[in-house]
């Protein structure tokens, strides 16, 4: 739960980096007015720092950084600041999964037990197989879990990179004989029958990537996604990153919390500069290619972005929203982030903060203001 205290941050610094490409030159005053509105929202909600960008085609045409990456030292947020992205991390999971499918190593309709070293079934429907497709569409029957009451001890905060490996904790939580198993880890629905957002399910999918590729998940992503896309300031692992550039996490204004990792780290613990993450978004906008690097075939990207449930807008881990936008939200203590793009206009936007505040998400003020800037490039 978010907490808001009447703490006024004095002397809020703003560091601005603005980039515009010549074919798209909107009115400077309109941008300045919108940027000032964003600043007022940041100050009014006591958000320690906020970073945002807009992409057109293959260029960052606008980016701006507000406030402090670390309040106590007055370290300003800038283009080198590394933010937690929470559930936006899942967009990397689907990318890795579909790379393996392209190589013929993973069948989306196969029983996951054909790949795993332990057998997984929903105990309520033991005769029904669970497939990678079910995990990609949040229809496996595995719980979110939404809180510690649903699955106790699931959301333990592990300092830095000390969380247990996927292969160790997953069977302990999802198999009936596991030490941390509770029946609420499974919903009473057949695989494929009902959509239910699941961090456990996407962590299991990342473990499939590990098993099939015979490579640690983070290492796989570094080799096959981050390196080709020149995402040199992106990783699931703190040890890979420059600690001096990490945005300090705040669970409420001016109250820092330590850097931590959840056990389901592939589902929600990617860290990156927002500029680096734009490379992945550009690749999706351009049919799987960024500059000269192709990470997915165009047909695969089309398959990923095919809407699977019109009621929810779910694609393969991406979400479809009104106006032909594809995106994903991320949020946890010390992190709020949102990213989205339009396929036809090839316009995208991203917002990230080191404080979990709802204003960055669709339907709220800061998102609406950044969308206003993005619309000038449609």
C-alpha cells in the first residue's frame, strides 16, 4: 500500500535533457508549458524523481528528467540514472521465449513438463497440461500472488542479488510437496480457461528459458537481447550495474529503502536507464530490428502483438489499449514505470520513477501530459 506524508521537498532540482529531430519540430512554448505542468505534478505529489521520453521512428525526440535520483545527496536524475522497471521486465521474458521458439527449441503448445526437470500440474486439474502459451497469456492457473496473505513468504525482500535461484524456489512454492506450498498458489480454473495475472507464471516461463537454453536467465538476456540492442546499462543483476547511477528507491517521500530483489526477479526486477530501454521498444516498432541487430523475426513480433483476449487486451505479455497502443505497466515499492507504443505511427513513450505513484499510469495526470507530447509526433 502506498503511503503519503506531508513532507515538502525544498529546493527540488530539475535537470533537463531535450532532444528533437529536425523533421518533427513542435511548438517550443507548448512543450515548455507541458513540461512545467509535469514539474508541478512531480512537486505536488512529492515524487523524488521522474524520467520520461518520447520516441518517433528510431529516434529519441524528447526526454526529460526531474528531481533527485537520491534526495539526501541531491544527486539529480539524468540520462545515466538507472531505474527499476518492475513488471515491464516481462517484455524481456516474452522476447527471450519467442527467440527460443524461432530456433525450434520451444513449442508454445507443448506441455511444459516436456522441458522442466520437475512435473507441474494444477492440483485442481491434474489431467490438464500447462503450456508456454498459457504462461504467456496469464492463463496457466497460477496465482499472482497479490499479497503475502495469498502466498506467505513469496514477496521476501532479498538484499541486492541474494535471492535464491529460480530452480531452487519454484518447486518449493508450486508443487504440493514443496516446503512453501499453499493451495492458494493455484486458482480453481483449467489451464487456458481464465486469465489471471501471474508473477509466478512468468517466473516459471523465465525458468523455461534457462532450462531450454542451458543458460542462466540474466546471462541469456545479456547475450541475446541486451548486447545486440546496445542496452549496456540494463540488467536484472545489481552487480552488472554502476551503483553510483542507481536511483535510490523510496517507499514514500523522502524515505529511502534499500536495494532489493524478489525471488521472481525475471518478472519484475529489470533495471535500466530509460534511454537504453527505448532500444527494445524501437525493435518492436520496427518488426524485431534495432539498427543492424535483429532480435526477432517480423512475423514473430506480429504474433506477439496479436490480441488474445479482447476483454482485457492481453497479447503475449504485452497489453493492447485503446488507440492502437501496446504497452505494459510496472510497480512495486520504490518503482513506478509505464511504456507504450503505437505500431502505425511508430511513436512511443516511457515514464519511470523511483517512487511508486499512480500518476505515471494511463488515466492519470503525468501519463496524460507525456501522451500529449507524444501525440505531436503521431
